[in-house]
C-alpha cells in the first residue's frame, strides 16, 4: 500500500510537466530514439535528458542503449495506475450517489451522523 | 491550449501527494469542514492547510467560509481533466494498434518513412 502510494506520487509528479506529457504522447505512437524525441523540443539536450530521466525514474518509460543510440518506449502499465486511482475515486462517488438515490426514493433510512 | 496544459500541470502537481489524494478521497463521500478533514491527518494544522491551499489553487476543491467554519467540497470537473488526458493517450495507442492490424491483415500498404 505504501509502495502503491509512492508509485502514484511519482507518476503524478512525472505527468505534471508539459514536456514529459509530450514525450508520453509521442511514445504512444511507438518507440523512438532520444535523438528523435529531442528534435521537436525547444530545449537544450541536457535539460531534455533530465525530463527523460524523471520519466524513467518513475517507471513511465523504459530506455535501452544499443551502441551510441538510446531508444525509449512507453511503459503503459505504469500509466494504468492513474486509471486505477481514478476508478477508485469514481467508485466512492457512485457509492455516495447510490446512497443518496436510495435515500430519496425511501428505500434506506437516513443514517445517524457519527 | 496553453491554459489546458497549465491546468493539467496543476492538477497532476496537486495529485502527487498522498495527503492531498486522501482529502480528495474523503471529499468524494461529500463535503466536509477543514476541522473534520484535519482530524484524520497526523500533521500540524498549518501544514495541512498548505495542502488544502494547493488543492484549491489548482481547482480540485472549493472552500467556503461560514462564520468561523470553512467547508470544502470536491470539484469533480477538474479531476475530469485527467480522464480526458488519459483518453487522448488511449486514442493514440489504439490508432497505432488499428494501423498495425490493418497492416498485418494486408488492408493498408506500409507507409514510406518520412
């Protein structure tokens, strides 16, 4: 549970930057080399590499070096953590809405406040 | 577009902390006062208030003061931005998968690399 929470911290931190989100969008179309990714980004290569390291560190991309070329691919399963977290929130809301509906339609007596 | 991107930055930043995610989870069950929210959190009130301000600043909660009591409610529409962003990513992946499938089944000739 603590690990899940720490992973969520990392995923949300990684997603809080437009350059990093753009890399994720690009890698969604297929793997790419660092050179290909960097080409579209108006930023120095060292700055861009920092963003890639944040993405890799938090598990959103995998990179592999072959000779002098480093290639990157998206780790979609890590992005699925966000889907999971949103689904949990929705379950809470819907549970609440269901209770309200039952209350309104008289199927369930109101609970005493605790 | 720039505003949408800045809003996403803010939402993801706000979600990158477990205390703030816990507040969102709690407010999913209904509005609560700051006192009620703070009760479950092992942290000083000033530190906790900072987290609430981050959530409010990035549009994930709304707060209202009535006399000496400040109440908070979840702004679900802001959380929907995350759903929207994930749906965009999925559309990219699925577009890619569809193309691969058409390619494999011979319905589409491969494109020349640009």
